[in-house]
């Protein structure tokens, strides 16, 4: 038989051990809860920052996008309103540009590629020729081939007068200077399936991989936000 004093010591040790175990477990759970809450808060902040930044797109007033009819890289006539039922991502691309416009095309392609296949099938990529001095179908077709976009979008062109009217309708600055260089807003619009303007983006003049990735994420988020909704 053990001495009562020994039993008392053993009980005291057991109590202390149990208390320490409770403290350790509680601390671990506390750290886990704090980490989870911190990560959730950080994600919410990041999402808010993206939504309220040029990368996340600028909200528009939802008015009906101005309609127009142009010709695509295959010589087919395309009217913007004929694309209703699909979300339209509309960019202005200089058919002779070798710097900023290829970045816009890359961002558009990769952003759509990030979507699930079912969602991507509901998005139409469209480019309007932003160079009124290079308007031939051969020029927009060659540009599309060179940048791997021939079958990835509709690259639309028309007469200089038609194109300039569209720049005006969409408030896009576009000017060919005395050296023949086209200067225009590197702008991309998201138009919902009912034809309303929802967001616009401006391509950053940066080749940095991090900037391109952020712009793709922002455009993908915009595409997801304005996908056609089931009735």
C-alpha cells in the first residue's frame, strides 16, 4: 500500500500535467483560429483592393454599349448586338502595334483561359482595330496570326470613318501623329450578356510578370462577375 503522502504527490502531478495539456491544446486551437481569421481577413482585403484598383477594373454605369457593325479577320460581317447572350470582352488594338497591344491580347487570352470551360464558352473576346491608317483585313489577320489569336477572338476593322466613329462612341482617345504612330487608350471593356457596359480596364505599360499576372487575375474576376446568369 502506497503512503498517503505519495498518493497526494501523484495526484498533484497528474493535475498539473492535465492542466498543462489543456493549456497547450487551448493555445494550439487559439493559434489555429487566429491564423484562419487572419487569412480570411487578408483575403477579403486583397479582394477589395483588387476590386477598387485599375487591375480589378473600373465600374461603369451599366448603359447599353453603343452598337456597331464591322468586318472580322476572316472577312465576315459582325454586329456587336449579334453577340448578345455572351459576355463580351472588348479591346481596342492597333493592327501595327508591337508593344502594348500584344500585352492586352495576352492578358485577354490568359484571363479567359483561367475560367472553367463552361464559363469560357460564354465569353467572346473582341478587338476593334485602333489604327485608322491600317484598316485592311489582311493587316488584322496577319496581326492575329503573329500573336496566336487568329481563332481566339474577333478582330474587327472597317473604314477609317467607321473606326473613328466607334472611338468617339466609346470615348477612346485615338490619334495618328505626324510620324504615322498610332496613340490610343489601351482600354478593355466588359459588356454583359444583355449588352450593358459593366467594367473597363487599362493595360499597364509593363512587361513585369507580376503585373501581367495581376492584370490577368483582375480581368478573370471581372469575367466571372458578369457571366450570363441562368434564367
